C-alpha cells in the first residue's frame, strides 16, 4: 500500500508540472570567468570578432568605444549608498543611483573589452579602478530605495570582478577587499529583498546568484534556484501576464520587462552553473517563461490592446524590451524576437540596471557553443 501511494504521488507531481521543484541542482566545478559570461561564450564571441562576422563585429566595435570612453570618467563611490524614494527626494535619488550605474557599466565594459581585445591590460586596469573605488569606500546602503537600487545597479560590478578573477595585475589585497565588498554589501542587499513578491525579489535573486557564483558559494546558488521555482507561477499567470507588474498602471509593460529581465538573467546563471534549464524545462499548465516573453512582446507591439490600463508606456527595439528579446531569441530560436530587434542591432543597454547589457555581442546559447 505504501509503495502504491508513493507511485500515485509521483504521478500527481508530474501532472502538475511541479516535479522540477523537488529536484535539486548540483553546482558544477567553479571556473572563472563563468556565471554570466562562461569561457565558452567568450571564446565563441572572440572567434566571431576575429572573423569580422556580423552582428558581432559591429557590437564589439561599439563595446570598445564604450570602454575607451570610461578612461575619462570619474568614479562615484559613496561610503553610504543612500537612495531615498523617488517621490520623496527625486534629485538625490537620481544622483546617487546614476553614480553607481555609471561606474557599474564602465567596470563591466572595460572588463569585457579586456577579454575580447586580446587581453589588453589597459582595459582590465580601468575596470579595476572602478571596482577598487567602491570596495575601499562603500560599506553600506540606506534609505527607502538603497537596497533595491544597489541590487539592480550593481550587477556590472560583480560581472566585472568575475571576468577579471584571474587577472595577474589585480593586487591580491585589493581583490580580497573587493570580494569582501561583494559579500558584505552587494550580496547582503540582494538577499534582503529576494523573498519579496514583485520585481524586487527578481533583482535580489539575480544579484545573489551572480554573487554566489563569484564567491563559489553553492548554497547561495541552490537557494536562489529554489526561490525562483517556488513562486515563478505566482509571478507568471496561465495567460502569460505578470499580476504583480501589470497592476502598475501606465508602467505595466515596463514593469513586466523589469521583472523578466532579472528572472531570465538569473536562470541563465543557474543554467551555466548547474545545467538546470528553467527556460524550456520548467512549466505549469500553459505558463512558462517563454509565454511571459511572448506576452510582453505582443503587447509592447500592440499597446493599444493592453488590457490593464489605457495608453500604457511602451519600449522599443533599441532599448527595452529589445535588449531582453535579443538575449532570449537564441534561447528559444524565436524568429519573431529577431525580427523585432534586427534593425536596431547592435544593442547595448547602459542605463539604470544591468541584466542584459550586451545582448547582441554576448550571444546566449543552450548547450555547448560551436567551436568554429
């Protein structure tokens, strides 16, 4: 009788689509760079750039221009990253947010340029200038939006450190100071919000899984995967809309994007860290990540039909949600996503938050990357 009950329970779990939720991913051996940009991806892109294949070559040229510009930028580190609510003090909110966002983008662009330019040390050193500034000065975040803005503005700082993990020019003392900053400030902020119900949680989980990989913390990686699986189908309804985000009145399309960007980026890191594929192997009924992306794509193109609010704000192929759809097109083999973004290539998303920052250049791929 006991065995029969267990068999029936297993069948019910399969039918509900939740059997994935009881499987625990095992982190692969940590290799650096990894996480957001595994070595396979870097090698693939480097080959495409060397062959001047499009759209990679134009995207690489665009990256180098951004990295070169960073040489003339000041750093904006703050001991206390204090970000008041926008409607309380808009000026201070924007000023402090913009400082970290500028440094995060510059550190990321320069670290990526180091790998793709033939390991030119000048780019690594510039990236480290931004990482060093924050690691040695910033020790806290505060005020109403400090935690959230740290989580969504800081990923570039973590990805940059991952890309430079083995750079011979990184002073060991400075590197340890940086890793302590990631653990004690950035990861702490991300973990504080990763159990929320809306996009705050999504940014917290992305920040946390990025940090977990950099810090070689398998427990953090597993916990973020568990959290994503636990409530993904509270976030994504059976028709593909995202109830926590569509209720944001005129900005419902934007917030749908702003939730899906970190969800998909966290799933990308999870896949590369553990081989667990939440993109195509995790569904409940009709609901899936792909369905939510299709919903966003359709209504961004047909915003006059958006059922949640009249005349909502919408994005564009060259900005959001173009960067997200560009990143997801290879994952799903979606011609419609490609058609949406193709004329806007190469895409860089450099403002506000960092999930899919260089989607044209750093192509996603399920399975192994082609070697030639």
